[in-house]
C-alpha cells in the first residue's frame, strides 16, 4: 500500500489506513520504529516487540531484480 510521508510538527510521519491497522492499533498506542539495515525497510512494532523475519538479504536482492524487470507489468495489472 503506497502512502505519502507527511510533515507532523517538526517531524515526519506516515498515515496508517484504518483498513490496515484494523483493531490492533489505536490512537495513542506506543510503537517501536526501526530501519532494517540489510534491506532499508522501516519496521513498526507494537509495544516495542520486535518480530523476527525469515526474509534474507538474498531474497530482497532477487525481489529487487524481479521488480525492476516486471514492475511496470505488476503496476498495470494492479491498476486494472
């Protein structure tokens, strides 16, 4: 789901759509935000609890190559 980064006071933020947050996140909840150094992905963990991921750097490299090669086709299918 593509979201824009917005200005929030002197910081920046991302709106989490209600459909994605469901009932698990509510206004005022505390979350832990970190950046995965291997992939550059930003991760949000509720209550500061980290989750382990089975996604390897090799998988992300393959995914990046596939996205570069077939990204336009994937977006065209998604926008139908």
